[in-house]
């Protein structure tokens, strides 16, 4: 589409005060297939043309790689000729990631209502096909609070959720969506919705948030650049309070004052321990059209990503102490009663789902080491269970006795998510742990193995393949062998005491 043909789309994307464009309700129930509202306007209606447009944006996008596991994207929702390339920067980073549920949160441009509307079931259609709604997840949101319900009119003419879907269809496989449109809400509403989302997500790591929002709306290009820079600073600092009240005062803008979806996402991210935000790309309609004159309507577009790398690698002294305390108390409880320690933990970082190993040393000699590469439950529970496994189930050693416990030093390794690498060239000795996998055989070395043994990279990989995975020593050179790297945040009782 040429820019001249889609100028109306820019104005359609304006975040006017809700309720200024009323319409007649066609039905009051969720349609089994929700037909698109803006196909042929905001993006091409032809599947072939839409594929070409989206793929061209993804090909042109060049975001810096993200080492952590992405929890949320903030993406613009104007016509693709205006904001498509900006949006593509975030979507390119999640290509082929194993997300199973994507919560797409937009805002209501066309219908004035108070609260939060969640589409409960059925499918959303785009020219690229249908996307199933995650009915199990939506039921965890609906009726949890009087402000969260299904209001069909919020979706009848809305584009904010819809324009994100073709991008998702091109970068993800086998996923379902949770469509959400936010109406008029206050800060308390955002906090309550964040709590409900947190409970619904639980310990899952296959849930992605897509926050659909534009930035500045006004008639001054210079003002757009200034206000959007200031607004971005609050997002980058995860300052939900400051963002909300800045929008109320008009000093900050997300779709005018309609960016409470981002307020909700920032609260949720912080509660879950995701404390790293990056801005990937910014532009505005004045730049896109090369019309920088004063008095020209201008809309800002930003792409942000929230990930968990920083949260995982920034355990403070109290969090380290707590995990080590849980590990030791778990072993003692099992020695005394044969049962697992009953423990609860409110710290959001310790409630993240992360892989971890617990290593036991006795008089500086290994006495047990077992872990879980992928976080299947909260970190503090993984530490509890792996401490017990290391003490009593490592096949290389007899079960730990009560008399030995006083001589045991406990070490914890908290792991970053696994990253597939194409070759051994990407492995940094002493920095990366490595998992090797071929067929049904696999083996893993923690990063500290390289440091402790002094092996070369080839020796490290040979021992990993032969000694841990039961493969031939040079199996790592085979293209059929999968190599994964990860980082480990390692600390021990000795470190804490010193």
C-alpha cells in the first residue's frame, strides 16, 4: 500500500476519547469466528500480499539480540505502512520461540466502557487463517473481579488487538491467544488485573504478553520527540506509578492517556521479577511521511521488549541466603522425617520458573550434584527438591547420613534459559554451560566444570559427549547433534560466610 492511499488509516488509529464513535451492537455473545475489522485498511486483505508485507518487515528489522527469555512485547498498532517496521523489531526476536499462549492487550478506540473486556472463546480470523482463543486461560481471568468481563462491543470495530495477529502468525507456531481490550480504568484496576494475570500465568514460561499501544498523539513533531523520549524513560525504568500519573497529567503519552495496558504490564513484569526493559525501535508518522512541519498530526510508534535475564542474574545477598537456607533445611527435614520441607516464599524473583542445580561438597570433594535444566516450578521449590535429590539420589554416591550433614558445603547454580547454538564456536569456556543431545541421549556440564578441570574446549566437549551423554567423543561435531548453551549464577555457603 502506498502512503497516499492509507492516510486515513493513520487517523483511524488515533486514540480518540472512547465513545465518540458509537455503533449498534450486532450480537451480545462471542462469535465462534471473530471476523477481522480492518483487513484491507490497516493491512492487506490478500493473504499473498499480507505475507509479503509482514515478511519484508521482518527481513528489514535488525534488533539487537536478547540473551534473556522474553516475557512481553510493547508494539504499535497503526496501519502497517506507518508502524509495521517498528513492530517487526519485537516480533523478530520471538521467531520460533515455544510460546503456547499469547495475551494480546489492546485498548478501546471505538466503544466507551469502564473495565476490561476478555474475549472468552472461539477464533480470531485474519487473511492468514484462524487463531484459536485459549479458553482455559480466559476462564481464569473472567469473573475474578467485577471490572473483568466480556463486552462484545469492545471488539466489534476495534483494531488494536487485530493488527498484532498477522505478525504472530508469521513468527510463532501452535499457539493460542487471549484477546483483551481495556476500557476506562484507574491505577487500582491495573494493579488488580496484574494480580489476576500473575495467578493465571503461575509458573508457566510459555506465556507471552503483547501490549498493543501507540505513543504521542498531537500536532507538533518536536513535541512528539520530546514527550515520547520522556514516556520511554518511565517504561525503561518499569515505573508503572510514574507512567500512570504522568499520563493523567498529560506530561506523558501512550495513545494520549489510554496506555493503562502498559501500566498493567509493567506492574505484572515487576511482580514476576522481570526487570530488564529495552527499547528496540522508535519512529513517528512525521518521520515516516517526511512531513515535519508544525500543525501536522503526528503519532509516535515504539517497540519495547521486557525480558528476564537481568532478574535472573541479579540475585541479592538475601535471596542467595534464602535459597541456601532452603537447601540445607530441606536435607535436614528429609533426614529427620523422610518428607519434603513445607515452605512458602513471596519474593517474586525466587518465584520465577528457572532451572537450577544443587551441588554438595564434603571436605572439598564432590558429594552429590543433581539439577533440573528447565524450570518446571518456582525456583525456591526447585532448590528444595534438587537439594534432596543431590543428597539422596545421586547414583554415584551413597545416601547422605545425619553425621555427614555438618561437613557438607552447599552450592547453588541458578540457570538461564537454554539457547540453541549452531556450532561449538559460540561456546565461551568458563561462561557457558553446555547441554549436548542426540536422539534420546543427552548430557550436561555446568560452566564451572571448564574452570575446575582446565580442559580445552575440545576436551570439554569430548568428555561431555562420552562421559555424560554416552556418545562418541566427537559426536559434538556431527550436525545431527544438538548443542545448547546456558549461563549459571553460582554461589555457595562459603561465599555467603566470607
